[in-house]
């Protein structure tokens, strides 16, 4: 049985979207295990987990003549070995070499005639750990039960050493072209606006108007071209670079307690300080009034209404993200003032009835941050690209140890999607007492993105020094 794509999902497929790095989100997990890895056992684990996520065995099928939106159908030729791939670093591989490999894998196009996801098992790390890179197209995040592939594979319990028997998957036959055309004609007859909605221009306009920004009035005043914003834009994509960083969550919590603000404010202030130092190192002068406009997801709401912070279920992972335009005061030299300004801005946009806090997100099924990062990118895609300078997503995760197969999940780095025209994207997730940061940058516009990650520690120390 074919399921028609929602309007927002169909918009994500406009153009050659499967080849675009702006249409898929990635997650990099480092997994430790005492014994050598059995790749066959890893494949069996992935196969078993996909039984609970049927969308990852489906592909997109377009309706003849474009009479209606495309549909989801089971892939009769689904080949798990095509999607789960092995790669390796020249041993002993370090984090810098791993980030370079991830950047190349991020840029590889997805195969449009197959399910739109990939998984790379990367061996050769110096400490014997296995790196797992998942790549999920944003269209897979539509629907009430959709989650990111990384969330499907990360579990609260270690997988049993015994091989569990997995039921054989049998694809449902795909309808013929005649059936799809007839169904499209019936849809047009009952809903004459269906053909109008097929217009890409109208779809974009409707989505941008309906999703909007919290505090969208600020979009009416756009800065003239040139200046600070141009450092974070690119008109000719030249491949990606990836940077990775981390810092202790307890240190951010201590700063938040001292200043009476949210931990999220501290995380954003740390990023702001690192960006300020990087901009200055590039020789770009800054005035006190200089700010970067960042799209920051602020709330999650389900299809049935706002998701209460005290009663969040797994449905929240398929909810829509409400984003806010936050000014990052990179021109402010005083770290205490930077934190105070960010705290005031986020408080202005915060909606208590819609906000999903760290404790609530930690209760979501699996490891929710990859799904929330992807939803944040989906929301930003629908907005005018000249209304912001960069996308920043921050998703708190569980603070207890989790597992990937029969190995322990040691580190998890989000690798954000780099949207069209943007030179830098940032994602941050907390897990087991550590905040992990991922930076995706255009290779030509920001060739030294790893330096931003290295400046994170200095920015955190700056804020720590403001404590009484």
C-alpha cells in the first residue's frame, strides 16, 4: 500500500535534493567494545532494529506526469549491504583524520532510487573503537512515527550476544502506474487545489508563512549585503569540512547556576565566544554592536497540540520545531555581557507551555537528539535563507550510558546539514555528562572550521572566570 508524501516532505525533494548536503543530517557515534568487532553481527543488529522502522525499507516513487505528490512504497530490491558500508582510517587514526573522512562521506549523494539513508562502519581508530556514521535524508523525518536512523540504532540496553531470530521481511507489492494515475485523478477531482500545491513556488511560500519564526517581525529589517554576514555565506559550494569538539556539561551547569540562567544559554554563549575569537583571528574587525543572526530551535509541538514538558512521549520526536531568530553578540568583548544578552533573547522567545526541557527529552525513546537536530534543519529550510546567518541546534540527551549493538556508546557528535547558501552550521548534544559539538562548513568559505572547535575550551574558560 502506497502512502502519499505530506506537502512539506514533497518540498524537500524539489530539485536534485538527493545530491544536496542540505537535505540530510548525520550523526557520528564512537562505540567501544572489549572484543574485536564482528561485522556480520553488526549487520544482523541493524537488520533487527529496522524491523521497528519500516520507513527505512521504503523508497520514493513519483506519480506519472507529476499529477500528485510522490508516494512511499516498499523497495522490492532492498539490499541492506548496499546501505551499510565499511570504511577505514589508516591506523592509527585520530579524530582529525576521522573528521576529514566524515566530511567526504557527508558530501556523497544518496541514491534516489533506493531508501534515502546510509550507514558507514569506520574502523582503524587508534583506541580500537568503531566509528558509526549515519546519514538520514530529511524526508524520512516526516510522519507521526518517523525518527532519525541514529535514534533507531541507539538503545538503553546492550544487545544480547545471542543472535535473535529476525522475521523475514516481505515487501508489499507496489501499485502500478495506472493505479497511481487513477488515484491522482480522484484526488484532483475531490481536491482541485492539489495541482496548485504542486507548484514549488507556492509550496515554499505556504510553508514559510505557516511555520514562520517566533518573533518573525524582526525579519522585516534585513541588514544590507556585505560585512559580517558575508563570512557565513557562499554562492558556490565547494565541498564540506567537519569539525568536532566537546566540553564538560557540569561546567556549563555551574555557570548557569552562578548567573541564574538556563544551561542552553550558557552553551550558546560558549559558541558565541568561540565564533568571536575565530572572526577576529580571520582579521575581520568587530564593533560592539556586531551580531550574528542564528536560527535556534526553541520548542517542540506535536500534531495534536503543544507537548507539555512534564508529559512528553515518543511522539514529540516527530513534532514540528518552532524556531527563533537569536542575535549572537559576537562583537561584545565582555563574556558576562554576552551571556546576559543571549539569556534575555532566549527568555523573550521561550514559551513555557511548548518548551521541552532536558529531563523530558531524556525520557524519549532511544537517543532523541539526532531526530531533533534533523527537525531543526527541516524547519530552517522552509525559511528565507537571507533572514539568518547560521543554523544552531542544541538538543539535550540522556545522561546515562547507552549502547550501540553490544558495544557501549562512548561519544556522539552531531554532524549538521549545511543548508544552501550557508557557510557554517553548528549542532550540539549533551550525553553522559559531556556536550558534543559538530561543525559543518563549506570547504572554501570556512577552510579552518576545526579551529572554531578548538576555541570552544577558551570560550568556556572565559565564562568560568566570570563566576563570583
